[in-house]
């Protein structure tokens, strides 16, 4: 007869979300991707099926620019 290991199925205090987390800034590291972001750049997350079509951010930008150039001209938007 094999013995089944007994495990406590209830979540321990460590496995649940804490009410507050304290970040230790002394262990923080600089963002290694920050240099590749140009001023005014905006990060956009693509869905996996869309991202699979493009090999690089340059390919995405090239495609979007071609779509923008094909759009009919519209009146410029004014900031509120």
C-alpha cells in the first residue's frame, strides 16, 4: 500500500495577497530598455496574434505609417 503525502490544502499567509507591499529601493536597478525609447515614444502592447505578424517595432511603424498615409485627410484636432 502506498502512502499518500498529506498536504494542507489551505493557503498559508504567505500565499495570499498582502494589504501593502514595501519596495526596497536600495535593490532597484536602472531600466535597461530606457535608452532605446526615444523622447515622446509611447509603449503599446500588441495581442499575440498581431505581434506574430511583425518581426520588429520598425515593421509595425512602417505598416502603421502606410495605413496613415492611405487615410483621407481630416481637419486637425485642437487640444481642449
